[in-house]
C-alpha cells in the first residue's frame, strides 16, 4: 500500500533530530574560532558545540553538546592565516583538540595562535 505524507513544517527541538545525529552524511558539529590575543578568543557559528577551551598556545579543545557515536569520525579544519597549518588530535566521542602550527614543514612545527579557524565534524 502506498501513501502520501504532506507537511508544510516539521519541527523538533530535542532528541536525535535536533543534533542531526539521526542523519548520515551530514555535518554533526562545526565551529568557527576567532583568536583575538594571547589566550583570548571568541567562537561562533556553532552547531552541536557546547564550549571551546583554550588549553595552550595554538591549542583548542572543542566540546560537543551531543557525543559522537564513536571516535572514528572525520574532521575537516582550516585556518585563515598564511604560514599556519592546523590539525585535529585526541579525538574522542565528547571532544576533539584542534592545534595550530607555525610552519608547513613538519620537522619544525611550533605552536602558534591562528587568526580565524574552523572545524567541521562528519560522523555516521
């Protein structure tokens, strides 16, 4: 038996659909960080991010509002500052570390504060 469902709007503010964890192939969390000085920053443009913590020079801990189903998620990062690269480390279901490095040569990486950076997390 076939049927048709017609709805102008479907809203939910709790549960899996409020964090996109019910969907596959879409971003499960994202955040933009603006470093404004020595150890000071603001963050915005967030989804499923409860807080960001500055842990050391060039290092930020991004905490998820709703945990990922496992720690094997994919992350994409970018930074707007020339000569700075960024990567993700220590990812687990509740948070991930984002690190800024002041060299594009791995042997000479030194932590630096990036100007504007973003992280996007994809998970099943």
